[in-house]
C-alpha cells in the first residue's frame, strides 16, 4: 500500500500544475479570478453524497469510524460555498443555473466521481478514494487561501478560513495512512487502487479543463456592509 500512497502524492503534484491554477497566480481583480466559482456548485453538493455513500458501504468497523468522522468534519462546507456565491454575486445561485450548458463539465465529472463510489469495492480502496479526494482538495484550497484572506471579503469557502478547516483533517489523514501503510496489497488489488486514483484525477482534470474552455463574466463582488464593533 505504500506504493499506492506515494502514487497519490505523485498525482497530486502533477495536478497542482494543471493550467486551471495558473489563474490563481495571475495579478487580476478577484472578480475575474473567481468568475468560475458558480460552476463548482454541482460538485460541491455531490461531494457530500459521495462521502455519505462511501461511508455507508464500508464494512470494516475501524475504517467505518474513520469514514464517519471524516464525513462529520466536512459537513456545512457546502453551506460556506453557497454563502460565498451569494456574497460574491449579490444573488443566490439557482438550481436551474446548475443544469445550464456552462455547468456541463462539472456535472459530467461529478457523475463520474459518484459512479466510482457505487462500484463494488474493497474497503481499502474506499479509503484510497477518500485520500485522493483530499489530495485534490488540498491543491485547490491551497491556491484559494493564498488568493483570499478571510478578513478581506468575509468569505469562508474561497479563503484561508477553509484551508484552516482542511488542515484539521491532517490527523484523520495520518491515521488513515497509518492503517494503509501496514497493509500489504495483492498485485491485482494494487493495480485496482492505482487505476482508481487515475480515474479520480482524470475526472477533476476534465472538470477544470472544461472551465478553462469557456470564459465566464466577472462576478459582481458585492461588498457586505462593515459591522459595527461591539462596545
């Protein structure tokens, strides 16, 4: 299993070089950099179900406890997302928008990711799935946290606020990796694990490549009025 964990790390490094993240590094107004943000909505909602369905299918009691704890740590992050979108645009994101053509790449990738959870799968592969999702999330939120400081805009999902929450998962990840390092995989199961990691990263590659394919109008970036300090 050590080889699989190293493979996830290698794929994470390659994912960090995706052209999509070049936009985070450019000196542009925030409304232009985050123009893609509403198009993440479908995946943000599906992510909660991916964690739920994956946890429900774990049979090993120790693994199940880890999965449930991880799921509890991820709760409400979708609410942060929709609060941020409403703050950035001045209006909430509607359900109808998420089924528009411009959101197709996100929907397609989300369906691909959900399909992985629904496959019959060894519990160890379900843990590999979660660690791979965490690897992609870490790349995304590292870029977002550098772009937006929480105090700057009052954002949570697209800011260092979310990155601090992600860092709290490190204990979970370390425990899960400790379990996995002690496991010897048969060659066929190791091949399955590597193929699973490749399919997961391919889905995210396609999602972000799709977002690059169409330029989105800048967000309005509505500023909330400053709150009076408490006496």
